[in-house]
């Protein structure tokens, strides 16, 4: 069972531009309310423990614990919780009374997160809990100086009333997913109970780069993936929905075989099923890596030389950013190529595992060499000059392979391959096709 986070941009809120502007202004106000409520919870929590003499109980417990570790005896226990039921009810009623415009589900999710944060906080120094250090005046009470995200989630079952969000499928193939959120409350004349305010958010899920996210959104909307505690936040002037979802184990099926995967010296990746004497190439011979790196390096050095030797260049004398703009574009092109190729490798690895019924994949990362550049193919293909600034994102490749395998139900083991298998995998070379042997003769 895997839990992941999908970040998507909210393109529009409401049906018109005026509704969108009003909704964004309202969301900023709600984010500030969540910030103020969070600071209030921390201060009320500290005041409650200070008034009930919790510091003395903690000091006595720590003395008994130190004596127990030094001399033994009965293990001491602390009959004190970071947040008791009494304090939890007090915090809930305090937040709802001071910020009545916040939706009750938002308040509950915020308090659940803070309860987990306070109880699981580690001290900056020492082995005791962080909330012990705060109550003993060894650390300061945390505070937020910026607006905080608004939490939301969906009901766990169809008959459950909990949850303040609902993800809807597109009405047509060209449409976008919609996220309907209940984040605020407003008073209605003639009713004692406040009415929920709904925000109809249209998600930006179009374009080639959003194909994978669109498929994930469909599975969440259909109920194949369960939405967990998520949040709505502002970043760079835009609204983003960070959707947390859970992939159940029942939705994936894997085989019983074991395979070994490792970077090759003459090819990008080598794959072998346990018990087989044949290596398979993943994504072919990797000729495209050689050509792309050689092309970008040649253009990079050429543009650098032209900037130095041409005194009449329009980019000369107008600042560093403008001067190296053409060079940085090539660096971005290489990073984009590495990202795309790593995704293709991860997808090809999963397809090969499913084709051969592999349930466990042993992935061996390249060991660091004593030389400046690794001897692996992806690190050195296409490098025929000394001034080279390109490299391969091995961590990104490992992360993408791990995510794809987890999603497909394949157990991945990182590190060194089983004894003897790695050496045999490295020494064995794939057989050449028959037509190449004929040409060689």
C-alpha cells in the first residue's frame, strides 16, 4: 500500500472571471484564518499545561528515567498526554468560536494534524520528546508568520458524512476535472445553522505533460484510489491543490520471479531474470544519449567561445544573466532530456517485469569510481572533450523506477545485488543478432 501526493494547479474557481477573483480573495482570507487558528492552538496548549503543572510532572519523570537507565529497576511511566480529551474539546470549541467562518471539517483536520505534530515532535537536543522541551522552557513554542494551507479530504465510505471535498470527472473528453470544496461557512437569514460555502475549482490537466496526472485524477474520481488528507495552498501567486491519495494493494498484481537491474558500461540498463543466462537491454542501445550530449556540448562550447571573442555581440556588456542566457538554455535542455529519458527507462523496466512475471526487482546503483567520471554508459556516453559539465541524475532515475514499481506492485530492493549474480550480470554480454554476424564475416 503506497501513499503519494499529486500537485495540480487550479485554473479557475467558479463560472466567470469575477467569481474567480472573489473566490481567490476569499481563499486568502481563509488561509490567514488557518494561520491564526494554528498559533492560537499552540498558545492555548502551552497555557493549559502551564496552568495544570505539567512541567513538574515531566521533570520528575525525566529524573526517574535517568536513574532507571543508570541503575536499573522499575521502568518509570508518565501519566500525562500531550493533548488530553479535555484539552482537545477546549481547543475545538475555542477555534470554532473565534473563527466561525471556517468550515468544521477544516477545523477538525487542522486539529488532527496539530495533535499528531505535537505528540510526534522531537526535541532539538536530547532524547526526550519535543513537547517536553517546550514545557520545560528549553525550546520556544512554534509559530507561523505566513498564511497556511487549507486542509480537505473526501468521505471514506459512501454513507459517511465526513469530508469536505469531491473530485468530479470531466463532462467530456476535452473537459477538465473539477474539485468541489466546502471550506467556509456563512450565516443564512432564518436558519440557526450556518450554510457551507462551496468552491467549484477547475483543475488544469490539459497538455502533453499532464497526461499521467490526468489518468491519476480519473482513478481518484472513480474511487480506485482513496483520497486522504489534502490541502489547498497559494504558491507564486497561483492556487494549487496538493491531493494525497492511497494506492491499495488489491489493485496491483505481481509475479513470483526475481530480476536484477543495473546500469551497464556499454548500454543504459541491463536486465536479467533470475535463472536466465541472457541479459536484456532496456530502451535499446542508448544511441540517442550519445548524440544529444555530443550535440549540446558542441553548441555550448561554441556559444561560450563566440561570446568571448566577439566584442560586438549584443549580449555583451548587458549583465551576466543576459550574457549566459543561451548557455543556460542548453543546460535546461539537457536536464529535460535526462528527465524524459529516465521516465521512459522506468516505464520500460516495469513493462519488462510484468512481461516476465517479476515480483521482486534488485536494483544496483552504480558504485562511485576513483576517476572524475563514472564508467557507466549514461554518465559518459557522448563525452569526447575534457570540458564537460553534464552528468546523469542517478537519484532521479532510482526514484522514478521505485515509484513505477511500487505502483505496479513490484517489490524493489536497492543496493548490492545477490552474491555472484551482479558479477555474472556485468561480465555477460548480450548476443549479437544474426544479421550482424553475417555482415562481420
